[in-house]
């Protein structure tokens, strides 16, 4: 178990999947978590699930691509709850699943806005807050496609490569501020986002896509949101201060062989 008692921070995309699992683990570990998302219902549900934990989840509806909304969010959290010591930039979308030729500029703009620009905006305002607090830790959600390309996934791969580059840059710029910045890079994880991608790619038989993925994964299965949450929480814990600027695959050995 991790000790986050007395610590306050932000998890985006907290209403489902990896964000939900991470927010719950942090709250279970004693943290006060601002759980950010676009829909009230899922955020209220995850906050209710944390009742009885040492920490708590505060639901916060916001568009993390809107700079003014993010500025207000960080200021309110700092002023009304406490110094910000951790941030998990997890909100994202799956992309259009089209070739580069077929991909529209509007579709490219959409994924870059949600999956990259939102990470940039979140860090832009959380980093000074953490510096004021004397340090902290940020984890950004990359992907296996932070390391490689994939057919019909050019938009997603571009966004996730950019997230990894931003992570490494921020880690270098803020190393002397006692701020760690790392990137977790999951493979296929059993989440609503992954299931939606399967349906988009193969609406006639979405389970085929899962079987196809699992054949290529040495462990033979999808990861779970809880497994990713464990890695993210470790990275946010500050247990190893020298660990910064890393991009960590979480993929059942997919990239290894």
C-alpha cells in the first residue's frame, strides 16, 4: 500500500477505465483526488465508490482542452483544498482508425486536441503549482504507439509520440524543482475505450479484434485498468526520486519479443 495521506492532486479521465482505477487506488491510499471528466454521472459514481477510504475523490466536470477551464481548476484546487503534489494526465480518445490518406484534418485536430494538447495544458498549469508546493510527480498516459507506428492508427500514434516527447522535455526542465515526470505506455487494456475501438474497426465481430490482439501478446490477454493504476500510483508516490523522464511499457511483453 502507498501512503498518500495529506497529498492532493488531479486525475483526468477519472470516470472510467484507467483513470477510474487510478483515482480509486489513490483515494484508498489516503489522497484527496480531483477526479476530472466531462460527464457528471460517472464522476459521481467513482466518488461514491471511494467512500470509506482514507482519502476521497472530488468530482469535477471540466473540458481539459479548454485552457481557461484548466487554469480555474488548478487555482480552485490550490486555494480551496491544498497544494498540488501529483497529476495523472489520462484523458484521451481512440482516434478515427483511418489511413493517413483517408484521415481528415478535422479528425487529426480532434485527437491532437484531446490526447496531446490537453496534456500540455494540464502540465503548463500544474508544474508551477507543484513548484510552489516544493515538488511533486506527474504521469502522462502514453501508449505502445508512443514507441511505434501502426496501420490506420497514424493519428493516435502521432498524439502518443508527442505525449512521450513532452514528458521527457518536462522531466529535464523541472528536474531541479523536485518534480518527477514520467509516461506510462499501456498496450491493450480491458477498458470501454478499447472496446469502442474494437467495434469501430470491426462492427460485425468486435470480439475478433480482441482475439487478434491477444494472439500477439506473449501473456495472451489484455491488461486490466487496476494493473495500470498500480504502475501510475507507484510513479506518483515519489518512492524513487531518481526515476524521471521514463516511458514505461505495460504490455504483457508485447514490445519485448
